């Protein structure tokens, strides 16, 4: 078993998850093969979502998971098998996610097992050729049902109080 190869594949999956949550779409494109496919088992759209091609995948995620969508994706317990040729691999990952749709005042949480295929490119880098999952569960709740729910921090958004505090910190630093 080539542990270095397995770690390279793990890093690709972790990069995928991080880029989705941080909305780094250009970097996300680099983790997919040009002809990659996805099969997301979410029922939010009424049926599982199937997409083909790196541009279609990244375009969909960019469009649907914009700045008003807070996402947290966690995957672990990978079971990765590298094919004997050493240029393709398969992986199964335990997965949990939370999506907070601030515009719609809805939170979605769920779990699944990702089933992935990976390919090593001519440049030697591993990329995702296919990723998909079938939900073990998915639940949705209205944030209006949680009257005390407040988002106190959100990626890409800063409130005036934090800006004012930073200005005071900068002024204090200049006095020293």
C-alpha cells in the first residue's frame, strides 16, 4: 500500500470540501478532471442532482452556494483503494453537512457516504473524476422556529462594531 498516494488523494478531497465552504471556485475547479461527474443525493431539489463536466459542476455550486449560503462540510473515515496500475483510485467517505440558507431562513443538515473515483493526471496530480452520495438522512428546519437563533459571524460579512473595534486596536497599536 502506497501511503503517500493515499494521503495525496485525501488532500484532494479535503481541498474540495474547504473550497466549497470558503467559496473558492477557481481553486475548486482544480480538484476535478475536465469530464468529472457528480451525483449529489440531496432531496432539496426534489430529486438527486446529477451534473457532468468540471465547468457545469463549479458553475452550479457557484450559483447555488453564493454568499448568502453558509455551508459546513465534514468528511472522514476514508476507505481508499488505489488500482494496481496506480493511476486510478476509489474512495468511500463518511460525510456530514450543514447548510444555512440565510435568505430563506432555513437550515439543512444531513449525513451520507461519498463514493468517489479519482484519476492521476499527466501532471502527476490526483483529481476527482466522480463524486456522489446517497443520504443516510437529511433534515430541514425553519430558522423562524428558533427565535433565539442569530448568526454572529459569517464568512465575507463584517459588521460595523467589528470594524470599529479593529480601528481602535489599530489606534492603540500606534500609541505604543
